[in-house]
C-alpha cells in the first residue's frame, strides 16, 4: 500500500464481519450500549484498563464516541466496537491502532464485558483485524500487548500465531507499574498462519 499524501484519504472499512462478530467504528447512538457494557465490566477491567473509572454518564460516553469518530476521520486512531451478529448485542471494544502509518505498524487492543467472556468473540475480532491489517493495509508489523497477569488476554495472540517477543519490566500501565508482554506478527508469520488455516 502506498500511503496517500493526505492521511485522511487512507481507505478504511465500514465494518468487518466474521461468523459471529461484527466489528465497526462507533456511532453516536452507540452511547447507551457502550455505557451499560462499561458499567457491567468496570470491576472486571479495572486492573487492566486505565480508563475503567471514566464513562460515568451516558453524556460522557457520547462525548468520548464523538472524539473517536473524529480520530477515525483524521486516521489518528481506529477505535472500534464488537457486536454479536445474531443478537446485535454490544460485546466490548477493540481497535487497530496505527502506531506508524509510514512503516505500517499497528497495535490491536481489546476488552469484553464479563457476560460475553469465554465464547471466542475477542479471538474472532482480533483475527478479523489482523487479516485486514495484512491484506488491506499491507502491515509490516501487528502487535498485541497485555499485562503478564492477564492470562485470558495473553491467550488470544497465542491462538492467532503471534510471537511472544518479550516482557517490558516495571512498565507504566493501567495506572501502576506492571510487567507487560509484547506479542507480534509480521507478514511471513501471517502468511504461514493463513496457509495452515486453509490446509
């Protein structure tokens, strides 16, 4: 992919559909669903997410969404929501965050409401974003980071064939000092995983 002169003209998707999960940018009318999911998840995500105590009102959530919509238009960030295709229920958040457009380096993040945990939704969403990054954005590197204590989060890049590159020791994360695991996938890895998946 040749990066356009103006970053705002980099083409992005309207939505990505898997077998069970829909991933798309937020809209203003998602505020209530997002607010309710964060309320449900607050205690669950507090150890891992520095923003766990924000989103105290629907209006605050709507304001946050508007900022994410602006970031999407400017291609400064690509924060996304996950929905169950069958029920249209909001499941949690994800993102394919551009760390460097010029070198095509991206990071995937995610969280899920507790009542939707353990069904493979996040793995499916992360796979959709990983495939999109390599197929459409010609990524040279896709990264996933997580607190080393967050075993469920670390299992997702492992399932998707990411390589554990190392541990950042005493790294500032989620309002404290943590050890953070770094997983990555590069084009050669992704092509190998894709071939194994179709074998």
